[in-house]
């Protein structure tokens, strides 16, 4: 299987979104837009203990889908819309172009 850095980046993003809690958190952040939410605001919408929420946010940040920034004493999380667009574009970029069945399959 041929892999490039874009494939690895998208695989990491999809793996992060492959957990129900992280998918819910990410969708919440997307709905809120570019302003982001602090941990307290996120916890009002998801039923997770603070340490579990922190773990899931860290995974989303490490995957590149969420950006965190400090504003005063609070840390705000917001979606990286460019990373989200890259991920969805990767999934659809070769839609319906067909495949060459004569390639060597290893």
C-alpha cells in the first residue's frame, strides 16, 4: 500500500474522529465556529468528567483538527477548518474516477 504524508495526516484525523466522544466534541466546536469554546463551555454540552474531556481534546489537538489558544487565564479550543477541509477533500478527491485493474496488487 502506497502512503504519503497527506494520507498519514488524514488517517490521524479520522482515527481521532473515530471515537464517539471526540466526534461529538469536534462537531460542537464546528457548530460554534471560529471563536472556540473553553473547557467549561464544552463540558456544559458533553457529559464527560474533566480529565476525560481533557484527554479527548488532547487527542483532537494532536491529530491537527483542533487548535488551542490561551486567552487570559482560559484555554479555548476551536476547529482547524483548513485541516477539516483537507480531510474531507482527501476522502472525495478521487470520487468516481475509476481504477486501473491492471496495476500490480501487493
